[in-house]
C-alpha cells in the first residue's frame, strides 16, 4: 500500500507468499476487464453509507494535481502539460466532504489525463477539455447519478472564477461556491464596483450582517478569529470565452449571487487573510456556514498529499501505463476511505484500533491530536503485514527466533 517501490500490497492475511500477492496485484492492474466505473463503486457505497440517516448538504470539492513523473521514461503515455520536462499524468478529483463536520468521505470521481486521453471512473468516460473549469459541468451532471440523497454544493478554488461558467451552472440547476478573483467588476446597490471595494465597504454596512465565529480558528499555527459579512451582487458584464483560438464576448442574463467575505483576524486586530466567495447556495445556509464550507475545501489538497508525499507515494509507482496507474489510484482511494472512516468512528473499539495503528506506525502525534490519516495508513500497512505473519508463525516461535538470532536486540525481552 505505502511502499513506493512495490507494485501493490506486499502482503495480505491468508496469502501464501508476499510474491504471490504482488503478482496478483500486477495481473489485476493490467487486466483490461477491470473497468474503472465498476472499481469506484465500493467508494460510492462507502460514501452513501456514511451519509445514511443524516441531513444537510454534501460538499463536492473539485481540484486538479499533476503527478510528476519526469524520471519514468518507461511510461510512454505521459502527458506534457507545459514545458518538455513537465511530464506525468494530471489527476482530477471530485471529493465528497461532510458539510457539517468537514470530514472527508471519499473520492467519487477520478480522472487521469494521459497523452492518449482521459481515463475516468465516470460511466461513458470523460472528454478532453482545453480548460480545466470546462470539465466541472460534466462532473456536476454525473453527480446526479451518484445517489447520495443530499443537496450537492460544488466547491472550487479561484481557477473556476468565470462568468460564463457561473451562468451555465446556475441555469443547469447546480449549486456552487467559488473563490473569486480580485479584478472582477459587479453591480452593487445600483453601481458598478470592483469586488475588493465592495468587500472593504461591507464591514461598515449595517445590513451586511457581520458576524464572528464563536470558536477561534488556527491560521499558520496561531489562534485567530474568523469574521464574515455578506451582500448580494449582480454579474452583468458579457463573459469572455475562447472560441476557435480567439477571445469573444458572450452576452448573458444578469446573474444575482451571494458575495460572502471572510477574513482571518490576528490577536492584534490585523487582517491576516481574506476570501471573497460567490455562491448561489440558498439563503437558509448562513454566511458563516458557507465560509466554513470553503475552508473545508482544503480537504482535497490533503487527499492529494496522502496520495503523494504523505502516504501512498504515487509519484514513485512503477506501473508503466496510465491505465494501471488509474486502477491503482482507485485502490489507493479505498485505503484513504478506510482511514477516514476509522478516524470518525466514535465507538470505543475504533478508538482502540486507532491507538494500535498509531503505535504500529511509529509516528508521533502533536499534543491533543489523537490520530492523522497518514499515520493510520502507515499503521494499517504494518498491521496487514503482522496479520500475514501470524498466519504462518506462532507468537512464541517468533520470540524464540528473535532471542536466538538477534540477542543484541532482544536479550532483555
């Protein structure tokens, strides 16, 4: 699971040999009959199970991450994103996040761009788009078939800031929350204003509903306060869209959206950060709630970190094709779902298992941090290896072997 040089899991309980397990994973990842849409279904089932019986919306966080594979010349289908050494596969994900707690639930769609096209877990596949944000409407449409039984709020960072797309998404009945660019001009209270000017004015507006979160938040390792304000603005200008290689203006119906401004204030009253968010989320969700939704968008960045440097080490995988990498990515996603599920399980037995996995991982937790997903994944890999070992050796036999062959380490045992 976590061994960067391995083809897959190095050992599973009940397998005759770790080599047999590796060979089985190798054949599985190369099997053309293993379809990505079928492979992602257990993740969908897990997310639906986590949501069962609850209320409220589900956040769908969208993001992209380049898997840098410049040194993997054997992967002949690597995608060149910009310059000639920017080689690898571009991974896109739609991650379900619990809107009440901010807990990540699971990747509901994965798309891997290769030189040959896009490999997707979506039934019917996915198109190749020149602009990332053009992909979002396809995911939004596909999300209606996921059967989550909740209202979906699609949360995206600044690269999705586009009047044309806002209008498209709104007309199609999709709810969205996007961080907006500072340069945008809107109509506010009958006047054309730049968004930063509107944001600055809100803090003295009596009807902006300025509120402060009851609990402090952490910002760059220090305690800070989160304040929010809200108003409505109208996007009235023509959209800019590249058609046949040329920028063209496309007129559209004026779109009224919620502008929610969140700012992080330090102990000395200084503004440390500010977010300007545009959303068509219903007014029953207050501004503070919506701002927290955007804050939780970083869960998808943590997911990419789990896949890369903090867990699965995807950029070291030895599979030689995008097809095999895509299949293994889905399996890695299932491992993340397992760790996240264990993290939020309130049962005493789950707490005991978390302690076991942390101990096996050898990781040190910060004060008041019970567990982290990377540590649970590291512990889970070792637990599987231990369980496999116990299938073949008695614990007393292991102790005798250790004492007789490694006396310097075990002479006090």
